[in-house]
C-alpha cells in the first residue's frame, strides 16, 4: 500500500509541477507578446528651425550652445546699417508724397470753388484725379516705410518658444539668407515620449490609458503619463511611387509584427530629470490602471 501511495504522490507532484510550468510559460508568452509595454521608446520633441526674416550679416550672437531660453528672448542680431538707411529713404519718400498730396488737395479745392463758366468740367475732373493719385502714392509710400521699419526690427531675431538651443554653429560675420534656418531650437512645450508598440499589443492600448515611463540610466525612477494618441499610419516599404506596387516575392516563415508609434504625454516630470530628445525609455501602458505583471494572472487566479 505504501509503494502505491508513494507512487501516487510522485505522479501528483509531477503533474502539479508540469501544470505550474505550463501556466508560467503561458503567462510569460502573454507578458512578452501581448502585454502593452515596450522597451522601444524615445523621448521626442519638435525642433524649430530658427530663420531670419531678412538677409544680412550676423553682428552679434546672444546665446550659447545648449542654453535654455524663454520665448521672446533675443538670439542674434544682424547688421542694421543698411536697414536704417532704407528706413530713412522711405521716410523721405513719405514726406515728399505728403507734400504732393497737400498741393493736389489745394488745387482740387480751388477748382471746386470756381464756377463752370470760369473753369471747365474737364479741368475740375483732372484736379480730382490728380488728388486721388497723390493720395494713393502717399499711402504706397507709407506702406513702404512701414515695411522698412519692420525689416529694421526683424534684424533682431527672437526665440519663438521656450526651449533649448542645440548644436549652435552660428558665428558673427556669417551671412544669413531670409527663410534659411540657422539655429535649432528644441521646443520645451512639445516634449513627449514616443513608444513603438508591436501591432499585436494595440488592442489593449487606448487613448487616455495611464502610462509609466522609465528612462534608461535612471533605475527606480518612473514618470507618470497617459496615452495621448496612436499613429494613424506607418510607411509601407512594399509600396513604390510608381503606378503599380512592387511586392517582395519572398516570404519569411517568421513574421515580425509591425511597430506602431504611440504618443505619450507626460503628466509630471520630477525635478532634476533631464528630458533630452533621443533618450531611450521603457513605456508601460496600464489598461484600467493596472500595471502589466508576469504573474498578475496567477495572482488573480489564487484570489
């Protein structure tokens, strides 16, 4: 009887261990293949290419590389001499056109007071047309003067947003062209985390789900956030710009899941943590507020 009982215990223990191994293997598979988390995350931000609105030589560079700046802070200045002369010229034209307009209006009023027997209707109409033309010429000169003043103001280039200047190579004496970016500004207001999730995990990710972000190099520190949006599409490497598709004739037996970008907005960044675009992060989405766990299902089964 005892050998039979011992044999029964051995079989029961073996079945229990095999069952536990199967459950653990199944949970391990679900954790790595289906749980909404990824190590393929990056800190991202919008990079603003700061470009001057006018062309000219750089007179001063007012910021240093990797400096944190505020919106509206001056970044660099262009040589102002040419623009000051242009403004003076435009102001002189305005004064000349104003004198012509005043004379044309006096002539118009003089002809209007005369009787038709003294001055012809044609002469009166000519005086009115000359006054209207002088009015238009004066307004044109005023607009040109305002543009010259604006160009002078635009010789000082200011920061369009809060952020950090990076990879600064601009130096005094360089010639910059209008519309050509010469500075890179990392927009501090656009800092976010981009998680690249496998498409098999997307059914468990929804906009608004809480997220835990862990940056590489900061063990034990997590940043709270939430899912802001999911990418509307990714590039199809099989599609070409021609009229027909170019499809790879080979097919691998092991199919790799496509990576879909998921944008994560950080709710709070603790003091002392530097969010540098390009840093690697682990992104964990917590559907219904529950953090994915390898033995979460086992724990629930035992409750």
